[in-house]
């Protein structure tokens, strides 16, 4: 009776016959395709002019990204991958002290 090869080789302890020692697939992961602008699909930055803020809380009532600091509100995260409700929060500001910049296109949105 002949022995079957187990697939384990000297440099491959997990028995993966393709030679990938960690057993992870090679290449791009399957899932959603990349957007029009590639892997760095979108990146946005919130610019908040604190000296102009009147502390009305309109931004915090729309988006959960805003927190109270003293009598005013500031963003928790200024670098965003997706806008979500941040565009609405910026538009709701009565003194227009919230600005959103598309860093990939280097364009001010609000």
C-alpha cells in the first residue's frame, strides 16, 4: 500500500499545498468593488472655526460626531471617510462656522 502525500512540506506546516504558509488568500479581497476614485475612495475633513461658534448645538442635534466642550460644540473626529450626516450638520449651522473639505479633490464643499 502506497502512502498518500499529506500536503505538508518542510516550509509549509499547515498543509496548504499552494505554499501560502499563513493560509490566507492572495490578491485583493472579494467584496464591494472600489469606487471611481480608487482605494482612497473618499476622504473629508471638518474645519470648525471655534471662535465663530455660538454654541447653539444644531450640529450635535443632527450628527453624533459632535460633543460639548464648555459652552460650545466640537467635532469628535475631523477626518472622515464618509460624510454621513456631517453635511447636514454643517448646513444647519446658523453662523456657518463648520466647513467640509474634500481632501481627495482639494475642494471646499461648504
